[in-house]
């Protein structure tokens, strides 16, 4: 038995029989052949940012963070434009499996490029984020997987496949002349979109080719407002059409007037002539102090022992994040990164609701009611609710499938009293309203019979690809067992 592997938050402890950390493609292929040859199961993982059992593997845990390019290429691999049907209308980059987003941001910046959208954390691998349909914010901007144009997949017998949409980037004849029988090209919407968001259940994605954009700066403003006013505006979706990125963070305890404080973030691309305006050093220093481990411990202890103080602590936190009279203008990847907040030791759940019909607003009001009910029972919520908005995805198991969605994230500090009860109460409410939980965040109730098919009407498309690429059941795992997906352990519900 190997030494236990623990994820980033400590929420998942994995005790596999074998822990493998390949550093080359050939080594990865050999590990997969060996595991499949003895009927073992393989779970690929990276930085372990996910909180859920999506990380659990009972046989071979395959950590891919050392899978980078050659020393002279680093996190970016050769693009092979000579194999394309035609020049790409947008800049493209090819990303290695182990490449962290912060490494990629630096590499793209040196080349005068940037990702079109990002989430708030840059320590995870890009391919890990893509595989779980992780996202940023913006009504016109889909999950990160939406930017993928091609991917290279290693299957259970070590075979290499390049998988693309129908009429994809690569010219089949040129590809055949170069690779012969050593690599297979598959160009099919029915295969590509399930594989791109497959949670590591169809093989190991060795690389992805993504569309990026010329480097740009963002203009960001953050201000505290009354949630009732913001709610009225959101009912018409007007703010989502006015800004590239629009986000709302809600303190879930009522003010004296019965309303809720919320911090609204508005971003648009900055005009080139506007000067860079980084965050003030004083604010950066205050944030770094706030999120020191010792400070976090003291604040968590205060809120746990004196719940009446939670509202004041949350208000102070929102005030610290306001931009003040001057906006924040900087390189896009610096603005997207929420900084020291990422060091908070939390567990969180995130739920996706379609924008149509206002379902997301009913969910937010329902969650605020649950927080209030929980407080009367001695279960307290020590952090805000966060709303973001994302365009629809073509991936069958993307939480933002088919149409624009609002995501509602609610986090609790690790070790906070009765945290598990609180998170479970939020999940019950969100699932009852049709919300779909983020695959990488906390979720416990999704294994009940019939849930998956009802939440994902295109499940059969995903399953067809899953049965093809995972024919031996090599990439079954605890997560697929729980959902009734595993090839060898049951049928999909």
C-alpha cells in the first residue's frame, strides 16, 4: 500500500494500491498498458483542487502534474500547423497535461497572448479544469472546455488518439502521412464533446489545443450594493449584457433594514490607451494579512464561538474587496485571479441553474432562507454566496449544458462547526430546484436512482463515448460506481 495521497483541501484522502507519476508520454503509455493488462483501474488526477470523490481511485492513482513538454517547450507543445486543413482564424496553443494555469498565463503573456476567460484560481492544471467543465464568468463566454479545438487522448492499451469535432482542425490525409498507424484521428461531434468533459473517465488527456486571444487588459469595478436592487436588475438580465464579466457575492445575513449586502464585480475590456492601475499596495498587504493561516484560524474561531459576529465579519470582508474611487485595470489574467482569497481553507458546493424563467433567482432566495433556518438550529454560514454567469456548452455532461446558466457557489471553512450539515442542506435545496452540482465540488446526493438521466438529457451520448473509449472499464472509479456508470459494476441510472 502506498502512502496516502491527499488533495489540496484535505477533503479527499486516497489510498491507492499504486501511485504513479509519469514524466513522459512513453512512461504514461506503459503505466496504462500494465494496469489494463492485469485488470486494474486507473484514476488520473492533477493538483487535486476538486473537493469531491471524483479524485478517488482504488487501484492506480495517476498523477499527471509532471507531464510537461520537452525542456525547450515547457508547458506548451508544438502545434503542428502543417497538419491543419487551413490556417486558424484565432491564435491556438497546445497545452501539456501537467501545465498549471499560472505557468500558461506567463507563457502566453511572453507571446503577447491570453486566455479569453479564466476562473479565479490559477494553481490548477488547465486540462483538469477543462475536464470538469470549470468556468469563469460572462454571458457570452462558455466553460473553459468551449475553447478546446483538439485533444490527444491515451487509452487503456496505451494507444494514442487525436479527437476533434466533425470537420475538425486536422487534415486526415496529412495526419495519416505523418503518423500512419501509430496514432488514430477521430473527427466526430459525437465523440469529441463527451470526451472533452469526461472527468478522466475515458482515458488520459495528454494535451489539448485551445483557442486563445491577443493579450488584453480588463477594467474592473467592485462595489457594495443592496441585493434587492441587484436582484431586480438581474431579473431582466440587463447587467449580464452590459459587461464581459459580471459577478455577485452575497453576505447571507440580513441587514437591519431586512435587505442583504452584496459585492458586485463588473468587468469589460479596457481601452488600450488607459494606463495600468494595479491594486493598491495597501489593499494587497491587508489581504495577505487577512489570509495568513494564523489570522484565518482566529477569525474562524471567533465566528464559531460567537456566531452573532459573522455578519460584521462578512461586511468587513466585502468592504475590503471594493475597488474604491479608482478602477482596477491590469492584464486580464491578473484581474481574473482573486489572489489571497484562494488560500482560504474551505469546502464548497456550486450549483448550476438555467437563466430562463428566473430559476436562479428562486434558488438564491431559497438558499438565503435555508441559511436563516439553519441559524435558528445552530448551524451557521461563515462565508458568502457567489453568483457567476456562463454561456452554454455542447458537452453532454457539462453542468452548463446547452444554454446560459447562473452558478451559485457557497463555501464553508474547513473545520467550521457543523459544516457538513450546512453543505448537505444547500445541496438538498438546489437539487430540488433542478440545480446541477459542479463535478469537482462537494456533492453527495447525486447517486440516487434516476437523477443523472433527469439532470442530463444527453446522457446517452456521453455513455456511447464512455463505452467506446473505456471498453475495458480501466477508467471506472469510485465516482462512476456511485453514479451507476461503471462498465463492470452496474448500469447507468
